[in-house]
């Protein structure tokens, strides 16, 4: 396809050559173009003839959305000269775009938007065969939406002749109704089948289609009415006496189902029926009306909400699960998935309900298959699919093919590949009959284990720089199977040797796992050998390993074995204690050095302040001497008031200090001080003091008040400038900026609204640019009463549809980044991270429409160069935000609070760098536990292994001086 497109696109651009061959080629190109035009016109004419004017109107809507392109009609064919040149240029552009899309799909076949654009362009060009092939390929990879299916079906029905062509359209309808719950497709299916009523078995075909449509969407409260009416109209059109009972049956069945506009249907039945309506029908009708009243709140919530309405559908699903009608539960799940097909949790919940409740093979496997087609990046859906296939006895080749599709789905994390391999290996293990010494299934299981290890080592590590299985769980399971089920301890030992050589030999729990396997299925000699190796290699819990070795020798070993074990354990523990003592000495020395540096810095600051005071005192004495020379004897009494005035300028009165405390204590800190140049500071000092009334904050109005910070200090009238901005959210009662004692604006204020909803709406102004700085808007909360309250508007959890980009040039704008990112999917939002002054930090968050687009963008954009800067792109997974350190957090498990001097004057060093050499850093037990499973607690051993007494820095100094 790509070659053909390239040829057709490159021919018009070829350089002209003399000779008759060139003229013949040009004639052939013109003939090809003419055939395409005639073919597209024929398609339009045949479609119009078959579908009527309604199709023409729908095609106008499609053409408008596709770029204002329409099929040429017969009226336009009469004057080709008017648009011939424009049409040829447009055709060349379309051919080049088709070639580009085909090339991009050859690289990444999972690009959904490329498939849609290619189908649209091929359809405009009249390439019917290529359109059919493109649609076929897309439908094999993705489920198609209702709009795409209807467009395809209408194109096929307009060209399908009777006989085999109609059967082909029937097959397309059958595929279309399986992707999503689409009432319009079922209605089109029924109407199209009516056209074939004259063929053999046509009447039975129509009734079969309508009955299946009723079972699928007949319970749909808002859209099921159209199917019922179409079926009744078809039966009413057949003029036979025996058909009247069929119409009666349809009326009675419909009136027993809660649907909108049931009253009109009941009135129509009364008018149509010659006999009185039976009492049982009336009772069923009244019962359905009562059910409709219970469903109306949920239906009205869906009508009022905007798509995708996931929360409304979740509430509806919970209600249907409580009622317990399987048909209605299935219907509401299908309705929810039409708008939320990319939500994996919804598919998991639906498939779980089918697995546990209905357990119908065709239905269960169909839903699982649709789930992995919609969300192929979710490993949980693939694992559940494999389990469902095994549960319902699907053939092994089909299972293997499904697993291969899962491997090519493109998971986002390395651990996802480990999980899918585990699920498949578990399935293969359950197929093996271990009562036989060897079998085909056993060999297949062993080869699958070997392939899994090779796949994780090559494919996964190359992509993620990690295997996803640091604890070698797959290899451990293989070793357990060989030891317990195959009685092959030699193979199990080889596997455990490989596990230990992959960085796990330092963990005690790994050695104990191997030891337990040897205890259960091996012999004492290998148990002793494993524990001796563990004593030498373990670095996290050597005391525990030593205790296990001594316990084994105490119960099973000889005196010689006991002596060797005691000697090795004592030697090892002595070496460990020596290493720990050296590390503690170095840590204490570093802490003492840090303390001495802090003392030196403190003395230097004190000396600097003392020198400044001396200079100020000399200047003041000089000015006072000058003033005394100019004053008369009677002016000495005025000296005291001037001193008081100077004090007043520096220290706030008691009442003002309390008011200021009430204003700044609300968020636990005051705004940063605006440091102006010396010239401005002099002007500010010479300026008269602004008379600003001090109004204490009223905490009872916190619900209608917002706290605004990070404002420019240069704002002359903050209240006047900010009021129009916040009045857009609602009526503003007061804008209260905070000033210093001299009347300087401190960069923050309080905005009080009349209504609470206005305050909530004002929070959306957070990060809005005001005079070149991002304005922070947060709820007004007293932190003295709520010390743990924090305002952070962005998620700190894993978001698979959002990217984190680092290394961006500071000059990169939001528009430039959006232009780069939208080539890989639909971009919903872009946020450039800035500092408090509004300057970019070279970081950004990009939110895509779904996870698949985000994963594609990671693969394409990671390592890209933007303005000579290499960027890094990853799935957004920020670290957990830590709260403020409390004294309890610094308290050890059973020891006193760690001195603050260990961390500097502010609790931590300013650089927050670890001063301990990496060679002496030891992983904490919690880290080992997280990476390698639960680790056993260290047992209490001899006195040599007990914890050393606490020593102060002076004790360590004396200890070092003795040496």
C-alpha cells in the first residue's frame, strides 16, 4: 500500500522529459484521476439512490467535519473546468498525506488517530478497495465507535448487490453489534434485513434480528422504544390474520418493560385493540410504571451530566446490583462502557460480575476480549482474560495466541510483564501431570520458564532499564516446582545459585528461603553449606542467619560441626560490630565537625553584628553631637521624645503586634520581605508612615474568605487592583491587604465574599498571573488549629495518562510544547512548572486523553532534543509529599530524641546532603523488606551481638585520643 501511494504521489512531480513515452505516461495519469472521480461520483449517486435524501444530509455533516470536502455530484460534473485545477491540487495533497499516514501505521499500528485519518482521506479520494482494507485492519485492532460503523455500513449497503453482497453486509452488522451497545446500529440492522424479506428465509431473518435487538437494547429506558416500535410496525405491515396475535404479544411485552413514554404506548394499544385489555396486562403495566419511577432519578442524572458521566453510571450500577436483575445489570454496564471504554476499572468490575454471577461462556469471553481490545495496556485485564479462558476450557493454541498478543500490547511498567508471565506460567503448570516423569506439557513449561527469564533480561531491561523482578520471583517459582513436584533438587540448586548471583546474596530472607527449600526437599549437607554461605554474605540481618545456623547444629550437628559454626558466627559478628563501630565513629566525627562549623558561623555572625552596632553607635553619637552644638540650652528636654519616636519606628506597639500576629499566624508564616535597593530604602525611610488600621482576622468567616499570597510588593493599591479580579466570582465584601508597621504592602491579603460558593469559585484563580507573578489562592484555614492542613491542587499518585517532562529549555513556551506533544495524541492540558516569581523551572506536566497515547508519547519523546536541550519524559509518578517533622518522628524505636545539632540549626542542614560516604551507608531493614519480601526479625543472640551503649561526642573524642 505504501509503495503504491508513493508512486501515485510522486508521478506528478517528475521532471518533464521529451518523447512520446512521457506523453503516454501523462495520459495514463490523467485517465487514472478521471476514473477516481467517476468512481467517487458513482458511489455518491448509488448511495443517494439507496438511502434517500436523509443520507445526503448526513454526508453533508460528515464532509463538514472532515474538512469541508464533498463528493462531486452530477450537477458539478457538467462544468469540470471550474474546479479541475483545484481538485488536482487537493488530490495531490491528499495522496501525500495518505502516504505519510500509511508509513506511520507501518511503524506503529496502534495509532488510533492515524487509522481514522487514513480512512477519511481514502474515502474522499474514492479508493473503495483501500478504504475497505483500512477499515478491516482498524477493526481487527480496535473496536470501532458507533459513528465509524454506521459510516462503513452505509457505504457497503449502498454498493452491495443482492445475494452474496447482502450476506457480506450481514456479517459486518454482526461484527458491529458486538463492539459496543449501539441501539442505532440495531435499528439499521433491522431495517436493512427488511429489504431482504423477499429472499429465501427472509422473514425468519428479520424476526431473528429484531428479537436479538430486543434482548440487547429492549430494556434501554431512553432508547429501547424505537426498537419496539420498528418491530411492531414490521409485523403490522404483514397483512395476515395470524399476525395480529404477534402484534398483541409485542404490545404486551413492551408494556411490561419500564420505558419512557409508556403512557402513549398504552393509549396506542387501547386504540388499536378491538378487545378490552386483559387485567394481567394492566397490572404488568402499572408495575412497570412504578419501576420507571425508581429509575427516573438515575436517568435524569445522566441526562443532566456531561460525558463521560462515570460517577453517575457508577451510582446507577450500584443500584442495579442491589436490585439483582442480571439483564438490567448487564445493560447498565454496557451503557457505561460506551462512554467510558478506556476506564480499566469499569471493565474489571464488569468482567468480575460475569465471572462470579452469570458464568456464561460466550458472554464472559466476549466481554474479556472486548476489554483487552479497549485497554490493551492494562495487565490485570489480560491476566483475567487468561484465567477466564482456562476456566471455560479454551484450547491451548488459542490461549498461547492470546498470551502472545498480551506481550505485544505495550505495558507501561516492567512489573506488568512479570505479572503476565506469572499468569501464563501458572496456567502451564496446571496443565502438567506431575505423576509422569516426563511429558510434553512439562517440557513446554520448562521452556516457557527459560523464555520468560530471557525475555525479561533482554526485552524488558532494554526498554525500562530494569527487569521488573528484582527478587527473581519467576526463578524462585521454577525452583520450587523442580524441587517439590519434579523431585529435581539439582536443577533447583542451580536456579538458586543464579538467584544469589543477581544481587540477592546480601539479604537474609533470600538465604532462609533457600534453606527452607533444602530442609524440605534436600539434605542436611546442603543445608549446612547454604547457611555457611549466608553467614559470610548477609549484610542486613547477619545475627538472624547466625542464630539459624547455631540452632541447626545444636539439633543435628556433631561437636566438630558445632565448633566450626561457633567460630564462624563469632568471627562474622565481630567483624560486623567492628564495621558498625567504625561507621559510628565516622558519623560522630562528621557530626562534631558540623557542630564546630555551626559554632564558627554563629561567632562570625555575632562579630559581624557587633561591628555593625559599633558603626551605628558612632554615627548616632556624631549626629547627636552636631545637634547639641546647634541647639540652645533649653532644647535638651526634646531629646527624649525623639528617641521614643525612633523606637516606635522599629518596634510595633503591643496592640499592633497582637493584630499582626493574628494576621500572619493564620498560615504559620509571613510573606517574604521585599528587599529594595539602598536608594529605595532611603526613600522608604524618608516617606511618611501610612496610617493603616489594624483589623484582627475573624476566624468565623473562614468559609467565605480566601487567602491570597505571592503578590508583588510593588502594588500601590492592592485592594483596588484585586477587587475587579475577584468580583467575577461573586459579590466581594472586603479585600483586606496586609501592611507592615510602616505601611508597606507585605504581598498577601484576605478576600471576603458574601457567599461561600463565591469563595469556592475564587479558588480557581490559583496560579493566575498578576503583574508578572503567579498569584496563590487557597482556603482560609487557621493552621494553629489545623497544623496538618496543606493545599496542593495536583495529584501526587501515579497517573498513567499524564507525562512528566524535565530538561526543557527555559525559553520553551506552552504553545511550543503543545505543538510537539499533540503529534502523539490528544492533549487535554499542559502545565509548565514555575517558581514563586513566575520563572520557568524547565519542568512540565502533559495530560493526554488516555493511557495508550501517553505511553506512545513516552517512547517517542524520551531523549528528544528541543532547542539544543535533551529532555527526559516519563509517566507522572511524583514522590509522596512529606509532612513537617515532629519530635515523635525523630524519636528512635526505644531511644531519646535525636539532638537538633545533628541536623543543623533548623532541624536539617541547609543543603540536606548526606555527609556519610556511600561505602559506609547501609540499607535500612525497611528497604530490604520492601524489595525482597518480608524479612524475619533478628533474634536476640549472645552479648557480643547486643546493642552498644549510647556515647556522646565527648566520649568518642576520648576514645580516639587513647589510640
